[in-house]
């Protein structure tokens, strides 16, 4: 019984870390995209 619970907790922890890692990578990619767009300064962006 305890081994089953330990496996579930370990699986949940691994899934949590993967989720945090994927979200962190996604946010960094978005941030670099925003920086690239703002450094180009297109006309449509300036009109906003």
C-alpha cells in the first residue's frame, strides 16, 4: 500500500517538474518573440 502511494507521489512530482519546465520554456520563447517584435518596431505596432 505504501509503495503504491510512493509511486503515485513520485509520478505526480515528475509531472509537476515537467509542467514547470515546459511552461518556463514556453514563456522564454514568448518573451524573445516580444523582444524581437519590439526591436523591429513595425508601423502597425506603433499605430496601436
